[in-house]
C-alpha cells in the first residue's frame, strides 16, 4: 500500500502518462542529488533559429534534451513586438518545467530585452550588475541569482559582453572579477559564471577571467560555438570560482546547428570536498 508523498508522486506520474501535454516534475525534496550539476550556456537569439524561424518550442526541446540543473540564456525578449509580445523566460520555464528569472538589460520595442536564468531549484530574485560601456546604447549587465541545493549555496551568473568593442570587453572582464571573484572569498558559496563573452580563448578578456576562474573549456579545441551551422570560434563559456572548490567532470558543445545562431555549451561540474 502506498502512503503519503510516495502515493502522491505515483498518482501524478500516472496522470502525466495519461495526459502527455502536462509535464510532471518530481518535487525537489523527493529528488536525489548526487553532487553533480549540469550547467547549460545558450545564446537563444530571441528565439530565432539559423533558418530565420522564430521557434521557442524548438529551443525548449534542446534545453530539455540535456536535462540541465542550471541554464544561462542570452538575447532573451520579454513582451517585445518583434517576438509577438511573448514573455520568453516564462514560456521557456513552462516548456522545460524549470524555474525562471529574467534579467532586464534594456527597454526594446514595447517590451524588454536581456538575459535569463532557468533552474531546477528555487531561485532568489535577480541582482543586476551594470558593466562598463556606453550608457546610452546597449549597456551590458551580469545577472546573478542565489541557488540553494541541499547544504550547498551557490551564485549563478549570466552575462553577455560587448560584441564589437574590445576595450569594453576588457573592462567588463575586469569588473566581473571585481564583483564576483572577490565577493566569494567572504561567503560560504561558490560562483558559476556563464555567458556569451564575444571573445575567443586567446583574447585578453578571457585571459583576465582565467587568471581568477577555472574555465570549463580550458585547453580544449572542440568547443567551437559560433556560428551554429558551421562553428569556427568559441564565444560561449562557463567559468567556476574558486577553482579549488569546484571541478569540471565533463564538457561538450551540443550538436545543434539550427535552433539558434549559437550552439549550446554544456558542462558537468561538482563541488570538491
């Protein structure tokens, strides 16, 4: 005989089989967490694929396919005219069964534009950190959320560095170190930074970050993420701080040439003890 929460979980699973339009997500308290986190970094190009078609469902399927714990999304629209006034963060959260938070970067076409975070675990509200750049144009930000997983608290950060100004990217990398690499020394947590950095591995911004963070793709040559159809350079990264507290178990670029103009980067990481 089934009793208590076990019975509820069993009934809801059966309900999900009978009604496949509803996606059942087992309560977090009933899940077993083995200490490994699957981190996904994905520039979704406001839902538009390499074929020019706007299709959030296709991108949601890509996210679900790798069962991530935490997702950093860049180029996300929130109720803008160009994407049908859809709250893309809420829609992707709904279609993936994850919690979602939008990171407001600027007002755009009757709505907002920025980044987003998705998570299997409850999230704090977003803290937006403004990065150096031109305040009257597309100012760049880092959006940080706090995540509690069992007895571990971590800070998860999404960012998107400037696309055509190398000096801005350098200054933005310096500022990211100042905000997050120093803050973590005084709190019981570690930081995961993920985003489209618009910089290649040998560039100055990446070297600045690598001086204080562990890059999940350091030393690898098969992590090209852009352009999605025929990748020729790495622009997307996952960084960990402090390096002594977190280790990379695996990392790969998903073979997804169509859903966006970037390919998603997936890393498995775990906390050292």
